[in-house]
């Protein structure tokens, strides 16, 4: 496929439009496929088949009340990206905030402006909901992601540290008692 055709197929600027919309349970298979590509990007193993991942995504990602919201980027009749986020409320300052869990655009669609379209739509959602703070993380080694984010003009909050408890360590804490 020629570069121009590929750009048009994935919604590049001045090409076929990309729809940004909220994901539904019917998007679970597409989200599973995108998630597998996301894991591959980070050189992480894919532990489950796509059909299993789709089943779990359909069951867990679309609960009421929602624990995660997902924007989908759809172009040329296929999903080309997603942005998963959570809205939180900070008691200390009485403000709502949104935290981006993941922003991912397929390799072939990465230069088409889709990531920016997802971020712009999320910014619109923040304004609609009266949310005045948007937070996310980026891997320090991912220069392209950092350049992408920094072009939007965020404040870099380097005084914060990001912590995570996983599996056995989480269970050990739970078992330790009060």
C-alpha cells in the first residue's frame, strides 16, 4: 500500500475522518486486539488469547457504575486507537480530576493525529463535566510520547513518585493485618 493510501486508510489529516466515540461492550474484541498490540509495544507477554481478553473486557470494563471509561478512535471501519480514563474526586481540594490509564494508537496510524484527537475529545469531556485537572504518566524512555504530551503544554509534576503493588506484594499487605 502506498504511503498516501495508508495515511488515508487510517484517518490522517486531510484524509478519511476518524470517529472518536465512547466504547461499548460491542467493541470488546477490538479493544482486546489493541491491548495485545499495546503489550507488544512494551515488549510485554500476552498471557491470554484475544477471545478471552475480549470476554473479560466486555464483563469488567462496562460495569455500572463504570470504573473506567474508554474513548475509541475508529477509522476505515476498524479501531485504530483508544484512551482509557478514570474520573476521581479529591477530598482535600474538593475538585474532580481525570487520570488517563492508557492512550494507545496503532503503529500504522501513529502519525495521523489520532492521539491528539483523543486528547482533545477528553479535554472537551473535562470541560463538559467541570473537571479542571487532567493527569497521566509517561515512560521516561519514550521520547515520542513525551514530545507528543509536551506539545500540549502540561505541567510536569516531577515531585511526585508513582507506586504500584502487584499480586504477591498486594496479597502480603492485605494479610499483614491492621
